[in-house]
């Protein structure tokens, strides 16, 4: 991967992508399901962590989807709506997640390898989870 950019920007972007990748997968539990769009090459990694990656079906090379693919895609779309609804609810309730934050909130330092914004988002989500479910 990579491409474009000069002066080491590509290498820095790759390091950030690898760091995110490691952090993301370290938070999964065996049996978790990851909903992803096409273009995210995570199926093998998900399997390594005893998780499953689910992607919406698409018609590349087919005239139409099978009935099973249509139903699976409908279920994934339904779940995606709920996920987006919850994310929207968290962002509405905790406005710090809807506004621009200082750049230093995204940085790590020698005391903490977790950016301040990650900590804030985690706390907001935990508090939001104390509310009644918005998913019916």
C-alpha cells in the first residue's frame, strides 16, 4: 500500500494505520462480528482473532443477488442503521464529540499512549450506555 507524498509522510501514515489496526483488534473478543464495507481487507485478521468480518453483498459480476445474499445484506443494513443511530445519539448528547477539538487531544505522550480524545470518547460511550436502549 502507500503511494504518493514525500518526506516520510507515507511511512508515518502506515505507522498510524498499523497502530490503529493493533489497537482495534486488541479490543475484540473471540466471537465478535465486525461490520465492514468493501475495501477493508480485514477478513484474515478477524479470523486470526477468532472474530468474523461481515460485508454487505454486492453484484459484481452477477446479474442479481441470491435470496440469501439479499436477506443477509438487509440484516446488515438494519444493524448499520442502529449503529449509526447510537453514534449520532452519543455525538448529540456529548457535544465535545461533535465539535473541533484541539490537536493535542489527538496526540499521545510519554505518560499515556492513549490520546485524550480516545479517553473522552470512551467515557461518553460508557455514560451513554447507562441510558435506556434506543434500539427497539
